[in-house]
C-alpha cells in the first residue's frame, strides 16, 4: 500500500483550527443563530434551511424507532433532508456527482447497493429502473437507514473500537462509517475529497449536530496524511460524508456491512419526506440558496 500524499499545510491547519470558540465556520456552514447582523443573502439561506427543517421535523420518519437504534437525533433527519435538497438541485443542474448517484440501477449487485436491495425496493414500490430523481430519492432512503445502523445518526462518530481498522486508509468515520480506501471505487470520489479540502463548503453541520453529543473518543482520528484528514473532514462536514457515501453505494456496496446484510431499513416514510423536500425545492426555488455560504 503506497503512502498517502501529504496535503497542503494550509488545508491541514484549517481542519485543525476550525471550530475553536465562537462561530463554527468549518465547511462554510451558515449558523442558524448568529451574534452579528446577518446580510440579506444569509437571511435567505437561513429561511431556506428553516423551511426544509420544518418539513423534516414534522415528518413521520422523525419519530420512527429504528430497529436496535431507537429514534434518530433531530439533526440527522433535518440534515439529511437538506443534503437531499442540495443534491436534488445539483441533479437538475447536471452535476456529475448527482448524475452518478441517480443513474438507473445496474445489473451488478456486487457493486451497486440499489441492485443488492432490489427485491426490498420492489416490495415497497420503489422503482429504480430509470435514471433521475426517483432513483436518487430512493438512494437517500437507503442512506437514511444506513446512517442509523452505522452511527445512530451521529455525524461525529469515530471508528468502531471493536474492529482493527486503525490505519489512515481503513479507519472508519462519520455518519456512514466510511473509510478513505473507498475512494478507489470511482474517480469522482478522490476528486470530491480534493474539492472539499480546497473549498470545504457546504457542511450543514449546525443542523446535523442538533441532539448529538460528541466525545473525545469520537473525535480521535488515526494515522496521518490524507487518510487522517478524510476522517476529520467526514465528521466535521456531514454533507461531504453524505455525498461521498452516496457515490460509494453505487460503486462499492461491499464497503458497508449493514448493506451487505440488508440491515439498513427501507422506510416508505423516508421516501415521503424526500418527496416533500423535492416539492419545496421545485416550487420555491430553494436550490441556489443552499449553495451560498458566509
């Protein structure tokens, strides 16, 4: 295994110092509460985020008790709703990452999680045979269940201490317990990592952290170089973690044990909330507002 390339020191310092005291600016997230007067553009973004959060908090899935996990943190359901809104907007704009997530289910169940879950999706009437918004939405339905299995919806979750994946390449991190070695599955993945390291935004961490407590053990990272930065980025930029996992699920589904065992729940209520988010984005043109940052 070759050694990871050392990242630019400025980027390393950014990740090291982001979030110390006062305003948490890592990944460019817009705080929901600010101590300074907000500019007009920020108010519009805050309004867009608030409206999506209202849809999420009032949904049936927000109060669902996930098997062996219980109720999700409020921030997880809201954060995933906002992440879906952003990527749904990106799909309409032809973004390559979103297009990859939304492509029609493939014939290869060994790499494509949607194919691996095909019978379960069919049982609840979710068709992934055509590329587009429906398939993207159903992928997020799977991701919502996966995040509950892997981290109980906790954006800062560290590696599984019962496992031996302690190198920078293999230590798992974040909502979906993804490790850096998954990047080899698709060229979009290392590029996504590089893009977020160069311009780490958006994050939506101020949404995802609601109802979550992060311990020192959660925040510990392992190894060094890019792999260590990947762990830190995954925890502090939950939108990055979601986007990375979404591409990964279409290309390296064996990376996730709960997917392999079909333990991630597929809930129709999850599809309902993402449909409502789609409608909100379409009717009120919220997409561009989610791309802005302070």
